[in-house]
C-alpha cells in the first residue's frame, strides 16, 4: 500500500493517487484534500457502472466537498478504470462476471475498508460519509451497513436488483445512519419500483427520498449540490 509519486495541485485542491493490494488484486485509488487547510472529515465517493474513480461527476463532487473542508477518496471498482480489461462493463452479462471476479459484495467491502484504513493510517481517523449512485450504491450500501465509521450516506439510482440484489435486500435493514436516497422517476436502467423497495428496506430512522423526473443519467445538478450540503450538515 503506497502513494504514487504524482501529486497534483490545482484550483486549490491537492490530488494524490495510491495503490492497494487487497486479496491478491491491485486496487488503485485517489485522494483529494484542500490545498491550504486540513480536512477534518472525509467522504468516500463510489462511481457508477462503466465509469471510474476520476470520472467528471466524481471530480465535481470532490471539488464541492473540499470547498467545505471535507477530504474525498475514490477507488476503481472491479473491472473499471485502471482495473478494466476489455469492455465487459458495457453489457449486463459481462458486468455480472466482472462483479463476481472482483469477489462480489464481500470483495467490494474489503476493497473499501482497506482504502479507508490506508487513508486513516496516513491522515488520521475522521468523521466519514458515503456518496454514491447506481453502482456507487451497489458498493456503498454494503459498506455503510457493515462499517460503523460511515455516519451518513447519499445513495440512490439502484434497487433490489442487479448482481448483488440479494445482498442489498439483506443488508439494507442494517443501515442505521441517516440516508438521503435519490430516484429518477423515469429511470430507463433501474426500474423505479425496485428503487422504492430498496429505500423502504433501509433500516435508518432518518431517511429521505428525493425523486426527480428524467432518465437514469439526468440527476439535476441542484440535487448533486444539495446532496453535498446534506453530508456536510450531518458530519458537523
């Protein structure tokens, strides 16, 4: 587990990349923090399917968080970003194979826990939250349910379906922290009723559902900004 020698400082944000070895697999990650001040909180950012840890919207969320003094971290999911080999993530059958090759839900949780352990060993333990939609929820709900360090979560665009649908259904009642859950009412990828079922299954006493018209990828920018404000509020 080590930092790469490629620190970038731009627009008031320091960006560093790192590599982890988890269960015999290389897991690349990236860490963002404010350039001129210490961050006393951290957000874990889960990317969506067919994207990667530094996709544009993840970088946007990281920038919004660092402006509020919150550091951010992301890793590539199995078969994505620097862990990709071929175009398997572009079709449902290939996506399932990639998910399972990465160790399934247990493997995902191990990846994220190792990443957070590494950052805490380097930067210290701090109040932690999760932000992730679609595949970011496939990864984030199990992490949130099983790691008590997660104090608040932004989830959504996912239902009780997909490669780990059974795991999501089983683990949702174990999520006890505050959750904001986003739904696209006209989602063309994840059926709306399965999203509502997953929200209903969450064990959190403080949970809110935010629904917007539009397809899977049409989450309003105002909703993204509001979600960052939500995490900031609960981590203070």
